[in-house]
C-alpha cells in the first residue's frame, strides 16, 4: 500500500500546483522527495537511490541536447530572416482557408521524415504558425494542427525514438510495427483532415495587411538565400541524416546568413541563442520575438527531474502492487481499456513521453502479447502524452510555437486515433468472449 500512497501524494501535489497555477517543477521536486522517502522507509540506501535517480537522468541526455538545439534554431531562424521570408511569401501564396489543414499535413510529412516531434515543431510548426498568425487565424486551431502533425511521424517514423524505444521494449520488428500502425491510422487521419478543412473554411481570417508585410521588408534583407536553413532541414531529412546533426547544420548556416545578409554582429547572435531573438522595432517583436536556450530551461528541468523517477521505481520495485491491481481490473473490463487508462496515468506521472512509455509497458506487459502491446503503446501513450498539459510532449511544442494549452482541444488526431483503436480493441475482445 505504501507505493500507492506515495503516488497519490505526488498526484495531489501536481493537482495543487495546477490549481494554484504554480510551476509543475515544484510538484516534481516534491515527488522526488516522496519517492526517495518511500525508498528509505523500505530500507534502501540513500546513496544507491541517488545513484539510480542520476542514471535515470542520463537516459534523457539526448533529449536535453535537442532542447538546446531547438532554442538556438528558433532564435537564429528569426534573426537570419528565414521565418520572415517564408511568412512574407507564404502569406501571398497560401489561402487562409486551407492553412490549418496544410499545417497538419506539412507537420505530418516532416515529422515522418525526421522522426522527431520537437524538431518538427521548432521548424515547420514555427513557420506555419507564423504565417497563420499573420493571417489572423485562431492560434489554438493552428496549435492543435501542429500537435496532431508532429505526433503523426513521432508515432510511426522509422527514425522516431519513441518507435525505436517501443520496438526495444517489446522485442518486435520495427518495420512490421510501422506497417500495422499506418494501416490502422487511415480512418483517424482522414477524419482529422476533414475536421481541419472544416475549421479552415469556417474560420474568420483576414488578408495580411500591407503594414505587416512592410515591417518584414523594412527590417530584413529578404533575399531568397535566407530560406536555405529551412531547405537544408528537408534535404538532410530525406537523406536520413541524424536529426541533431541536421539541426546543427541549419544553426550554423543561419548564423552565417544573419551576419552577411542581416548585418547582425556575432555578439548579438550569441545573445539571441541564449536569451532569444528580439528587435528594437516593437511591431516586429510582436511577430518575431522568441526562441533561445533559456526558453527551454523550464521544460528541461521537467524532463530531468521526472526522468530521475525511473531509477527509483526500479530500485524500490514500487510498481509491483499496482501491476497486480491492474491485472485484476483488466479481467473485469478489457486489456485495451486498462492499457489506455494506464497510459494516461503514466503520462501524467512521468511528465515525459519516454518515461511514460516505459512505465506503461512495465505496468501492463503481462496483459497482451509482445506484438499487440507494441501497437497499443504506439496508439496510446505516444499520442496521449501530447494532451497532458504538464507533460513535455505537449508543453515543449506549444512553448516552441508560443501558443497556449487550449490548443489541445483541437489536436484531433491525438485523441481520434486512440479512441478509434480503443473501440476496435473492445469489439475484438467481446468477439473473443462470444466465441
């Protein structure tokens, strides 16, 4: 019972922080203290618990590095004129009525190519949102389309870390998993497209004002060369270059372009990389200010602290009793429903997609065979984590594109697909009972 009490106390601290609008980091620190205290009560050595928690942090070092690159690339694309050029040209060429649908499709394509939701949000997501805001489109519609698109590829790309993690956990074949995932996502994908088309056609938009476009012309050298950093992302992704290397190349090229075409100083650019891009023209700042490594600090802390939990959980075996209860509950309901519910709880407790996936698997691995479990995990925790406000799967992309949490209401793909497959799973299990 002690493990359940510990998790309940942590859940209460999360709810408390959310209700009082405190940073979720405070709840995570409280959670760390609770779980370490639980380990001490159970007779575990403090040094061992600290070592295990540190090992948990090391498992997400690559994610933390990606955060740094995201902060830099979003600042330098602003400084180099990359975003300004694409917004300037895009607002002239793209019809506002199809932009929400186009945002979903473009983010889906790029996320499938590069296999990362965060990298897609920092590049294609920022571009589409910038164009949409200039057109007066509801930012929450755009945010929802970005969330839906970036997790399309994050779920089923051969380059996706989440797909690779699940393949490793379940010992299944990656490409067989991808084939099955694509097959069962057709109906939710088409439905999502129809919803975004409907939103676009019914949205009240306005043409980009001459003043807005003149701000870009007056403050940037809009030479076609400035879009090279964005084109490089696409080309290197098609060539299957590692996403971190791809982003680093784009950062370097953006830095050089900003110096020679926008006449920025090296000192200013370094400052932008750390603190985010800002301009002396306040009207331009309203559209372009943002990015920088420090903008990723909060979510970086969320990942680091929450990832430390995994080592403590393994050392203390505090999930054993919960697994027993879930097994009994599945016999009264269905395996699919229990895994679906567990993925929501794991995503809420873990605060990041990777640890949420591991926790869900550890809690439910006995409920399904390896192949089914792999697909169910891809259809639940990988997507549902993107709907939990304090989970970095939702917090980081929305922070990157600078849109609020209400976007989750319009991230149709993230709940259409899990609910569709939940329905299919329940029907499948009922047929087994009838037979």
